[in-house]
């Protein structure tokens, strides 16, 4: 009987020690893993936020060039290229506004319509998004306009330059351009893309 009691006591002690050791082994790695994961996530978020922010582009830090890109029957197209010539990255968002001017610099009728369809470059057909332009880098904007008179219109006035108003800052850059948008100076513009 005495041996049986000693055996039961020993068995209870062994079971208690095994439970305690097993319990400690399981809880320690879980705490360490959670702390490591939380720390890594915080560091990654902070790094991403600080590297992607750039101030809006202004006309004193950007040059704009226009290149004719063709078109189809009754439609002509061109592309605006925005190049960052400043000392730090900047960003563009949305669609610029245009003002046509004649050879004497007089403002001509201009209708700018934002659009996300019908452009040759697939990126021009996407919704507007923030575009970061690094120093020396470029962003683009596609445009199309009717080039054949319609209705009572017999000819379409020829523009000699375009004032490009940058989105968000509305600072202006003048670009030489010989184009003749019909429809009262109607120009469809894509969102700026890279």
C-alpha cells in the first residue's frame, strides 16, 4: 500500500512538471514572434510613407514638350511630356488645363475635356493617379481633337502655342504648337501617367 501511494505521488509530480515545462515551451516563442512581426511591420510602413511623398510639380521646375502623334480619320492626336528639371522629385495628379493662343499670343476658344478612353497608349485610359516625377524623369498626357470642320463651321482656327496649366498648382507653361482643333477648340485629355 505504501509503495502504491509513493507511485501515485511520483506520477502526479512527473505529470505536473511535464505540464509546466510544456506550457512554458509553447508560450515563449509565441510572444517573441508577435513582437518581431509588429516591429517589422511598423518599420516597413514608415519607410514606404517617407519615400513616396513628393510636392506638387510647378512650372518653375518642369518643362513641357509637345509631340504630334498622328490620329485617325477626322481626329488628330498629340502628347505632352512633362520633364522634372528641378532639384527634387515632384508629383502630378489628374488632367492639366489648356489655353490655345494664336500667332499674336491672343487667347483662342478652348474646350478641355478630361477623358479615360480612346487613347492609343493603354496607360492613358486609366483613372487618374498620383505620378511621382524624379529629377530628370518624365510623365505624359495624351490628347486628341477633331480636325475636320462640322456643321456651319468651314475652317478650324490654327493655334501657334498652348498654355499648359499644371494640375493642382495651376502654374502655367507655354508650349509652341501648330494645331487646329475644330469644334470651338475642343481637346480631349487623358490623366497624366508615367
